């Protein structure tokens, strides 16, 4: 039974180790499983990225389940260690026994044949009391020792599983927080453009009423205003849904209003050389370390299977007193050594050995494959960081140019030099440029978070990577 448990540990704890999310969307398992959300507070709740991460650590179900798994594995470790420790028990019992001597063959006629003459009661009542201290100790049990070593390795694996879940949570919370900041920027831009469209519509209406403008200018300005109003509605709807997802991830009620206190960061990050990043990932990636821990477990389990062929030497016995209750007592003891030698269990042992070897080989193959995957993920993340940073710079320049173009077109229309068609076109260009800037800034920050995740340091250095 113990072997089966440790052989199964690798399957349970090695989940989600082969791949990590490379897309901007966080893992669905972390996205939908918070635990024990707190009650909603009156008014908006100020929420920084650090606050969001800390709330996730406290309330996300995946984190709590990982901690409970640690407790369960620690319990298995204590149970495995107990097989190597002395086992002491104190036993005290008292009993009253009623014996029918005639029913047991002690009849007067039978006793007379042996020369016994006299009267004796046929039913006897005896009260006895026994107090014992029992002890047993395994002197040599190789299988129990290797199972104990496997349990030690399993504790480390459970700890790494918890750390891996924390890293995944930080990536998810950071992604949704950055997305919410992008939504807020989109809303702010949409409102500013809506006000500008209202001004253009007002100017077009006044020009038409004064007889110097056309009805087409008014219609064009009204269509542009309504188009911008639609964009604002869509931006507010997107923000509301992303806010619910963020609340859900960190254990807040869906209807809890939040106020993001951080702003979208922008800081150029000098990425590590690829060789240094790979070295860091091989040292810090919890999924890789967890797989290596599972290899240690499987190796100790294989040794435990092999040790089933070894003899088991143990010592046990007891010492106590026994006697008639309220009468005379005398000491009693037993001291015995036991040597147990397996003779015919080859089929079972070979079967368990093949399972253990197969488990060990599979884990080694997974480690080799994961190292290749890690290099692929780091290379891709570095490319994303580099390209998205360049996109941010271009997008900022485009916003400046589009703003200048809109101002020129607006001045020409206000002076009566041109109609409002160039104004509408310039507004659309500016709206697109602002939207692209918001999206590229989000992609840049998310790419840096993903790079931190791929190198295994996101849970401790996400602030550094974001430049906060």
C-alpha cells in the first residue's frame, strides 16, 4: 500500500509542469477558482497590484488546495517515519471470569480416580488484573527506510507545487490588473474624444445655422459623435467584465467596486542574456524542480521495491504484572526477536519494480522535454519584450502625430477654410493611435511578466520586471 502511494505522488504533484501559459490570458484554473470571497464593502475599494496579489494568496482556491496538499504529504511523512521508531504501548485490563469446572471435565467421580476426595464448588469465579508495557522496534527494515526517504522528497515536491501555484497566481493577477488599467485608459481616451466630437458638432451646427456650413457637415459630425459614444459604451462594458474577472481571481465579490491605485507602468527592461536566463530558470523554475523532486521520490521507491527481498529483523516484547484482583501479583515478561525472510513473492516484487522503473524513466524524459520547452518559452518571451517595447515607442509617436494632425484639421474647419471631413478622419486616426498605444503598453508589461514567469521569479520579482 505504501509503495502505491509514493508511486502515485509523481502523477498528482507533477500536474501543470510540462507547459506554462504563453498567451496573455492567465490560466483558466486560476481564473475561476477563488475561495471564500469576503463581503463587499461600501464604496470603491482602493486596490494596488501588491494588494491584489496578496488577496490572491489569501483567498485563491488553488493556493489553499496546494497548502492542504502540503499538510497531507506531511502526514504521510510522519506515518512513514513512525515505522522506524520504537512503538511503546501501555495496557491495563481487569476481568472477571466464571468457570464451570464440571463442564471442563473436573467432576467428583473423575477426581476420585486420582485419589482426590472432598467437596469443591463446580462453578468458580476468578477476578484478575493485568498491567503491561509493550514495545517493538524494527532493527533492520530497508523497505521502511527507503519509503521514509521517499516521503521526505515528497514534502519538498509539495512545497514546490505550492510555490508554482503562487507564481501562476501572480501572473494571472498581474495580467488582469494590467488589462483593467488598459480598459481604464481606453475609457479615458474615449471620453476625451467624445468631448472633442461634441465641440465639432457644435461648431458644425453653428456654421450651418449661420448659413456658412452645410447640412452634410452636421450629419457627419453627428455620426462621428455617435460612433465615439458606441466606442465608449464598449470600453465601459469591457472594463466591467474584466473587473469582475479580477475580483473573482482574488476572492472579492463580483459586485465589489474597486479603484485601481496604480498606473500602467512603462520602464525599459534590459533582458538577461539567454544563457543567464536559462541558468536562472533551471535553478528557479518550480515545475522543473518539482519534476526533479519526483525523480528522487521514484528512485527511493524503486529502492524500496528492491528492498522487499531483504529480511526484516525486529525486536519486541512486554513486561508487566498479573494476578488476582486485590490479591497476589507477580511479574510477567516476554522478550523476542523476529527475523522475517520473504521466500516466494517474486511476482509481486517484479511487478512493483517494473512500475517504479517506468515511473522513473518517464520523469527523466519529462525533465529533458521541459528543459527544451523552457528554452523555447524564454526565447519567445524575450522576443515579445523586445518587439512590444519598440511598438510602444512607435505608438507614442503616432499619438503625438495624430494629435497634431487633428489640431490642424480642427483649426482649418473653425476658420472656414475646409469642411469637417478632415476633422472626422483625424479623430478616427487619433482614436486608433490611442487604442494601439494602450494595447502595446499592456502587451509590453504582460510580456515582461511572462518572461519573469518563464525564468521562475515572477512571484518575488514582478515589481522589478514591471519597473515599479
